C-alpha cells in the first residue's frame, strides 16, 4: 500500500482549511494530512485472481451480479446464477483463462497491460506536473476501484480524474465504473472532487492509432486479407432498444477508421462478439459472420477489436483462438488477429490525449 505523501505548500494551491500558518506548517494540533495532489485512475473491466474454481467463481459472481450487466428479474437471476452458472461455468472459463494466463506474473493479461498503461502514462505526463498521481483498478476483481480511490486520497489527491477504459460508452461498462466510484465516495468522510473522462469513439488520436495498427499489422503479412472485421463486444438488443447508445458509437468508430484508411464499406465491416445466454444481442454476430465468410469462399481474413484497449480473454482466446478455428474449419485458409493498442506508443498517445484534455483547469500539461 502506498504511503501518504505531503506536497510542498509552495508548489500547490491548498484548500483554505489547510493553508499553512506563519511557521509554514499546519495549525498546531492538526492531525497529519496529505493534500494538494490530483489523482488519475484508469479502470478496466477486470480479471480473476487465478484460473482455479474458487477464483473464477468469485470473479464471475461479482461480474454477473451487477444489475447493469444482467437486467433480468433478480429472484430468477439469483437462482440461475448461483445454482446453474456458478456450479459449471468457473471450470470452463478457468480452462479458457489458462490458455492466455501470464505465468511469469501469475495474472491475467488484462492486469499486466493495464498496469503497464498506468506506468507509461505516469512516465509521459507525470514529469510535466509533480501534482499528478497515476493509478489503475479493475471494476471486477482486484485491485478494486474503492481500494485505489482510498489509496489516492491517502496520498493527498483532493481531485480525481476517473478514466473508464472503454472508447465506446455503454451502461454495462462505462456507467458501472462510475457506480463503483460513487459507491466508494459515499463511504468517505473527505471525498476528492471527481471528474469522469467521457468515452472517445471519435478521438482523432484513437482513430489514427487504429488505422496505424491495421496498416502496420497487415504490412507484416506475406498475404493480403480479402476484408477486415472490426469486432466489438456485444450487448443484448433489449439494452439498445431501451436507449443505450453503444451501438451508434461502435458504428461511428468503424466509419471513421474506414474513412481514414480510404477503404470502401465492404473492406472494413463491423460485427459484435461475446454474446451470452439465449436473448438476441446486437448483430451481425462475429462468429456467425466468420463462418459465413469462410463458407462463401473467403480465404483470407483479418480481425481487430477496436472496443478493447487491452488484450484479454475476449480478444486472445475468443477471436485469435475460437474464431480462427471457426474460419479454418469452414474453408478459410489464412486468419490474422490484429492486437489491441495495449501499452504501445500509439495506445499510450490515445490515453495521453484523453487525460490531458480532461485535466484542463486542474493541471495544464
């Protein structure tokens, strides 16, 4: 756990209650306190602590108990989740995670990459202002949003920029990160002032980074794909019908990347992956599209996942693994997965652009 850090009064503007007295310190008898800093907390979806049954069960229970993720009758869902899903699914998902697990660090790749993103953001922006403190958290699993907000507050962060790591807003992703932050703040006596960075489906640095990643990855191949799929995580169609704007943001990102590359519409196509349960989700489905393309005679295919800022189970196992197998099984010959931006120079430039913009008025970088 990081220790509280006191900031030199000459470097920051202090709140009136904490302005130094004539001797340059706090009033006599005042308890020790850290103050004057600005926290930047990036938050991704989450990862289990291990691939064993109980680690997977804890993670899945927290994730699937979120009412923004699963919007069904709570009594019915409690039975389905606790009696059916959590008795079977942890073993299967544990096996899936084991195929992508970072064995050197004994953690999921999402945790490894998110940590690296925070560290590189700190290296890039922290040198411009010693008031900034960078940290990272997971919405589900560890480190929790609440624990890192508390840690930042102890280090003297009176202001906090929360950055949900989802380029396209959805209630089940961006909004639930805010829920976790608000729940943490409700329990704090001295709350930091909170800003939430908005999503960035049309951020120029993001569009440029995606276009660059496509171009550079395809240049490494000794073959040319007949088309490229931009696969986004899906949501139930019911959520879209209720007013969730996620669908529109995904199409906007895809259109802008296509325009940046100068490609026709059928060269870069949008699909949705990772559906769960029997309800209809946003279409077209990635796996069904991959299967249909292979059966129709497409032999060379590339897929990228623009909605993910870091590679994880849904990209490494589902796309690079399962969908590659579907393509080959149905007649496809060459399949290439284009990695997420991760902590690449372009990926960090995107996060820098978002953070720098949202810190205006607090810290001029």
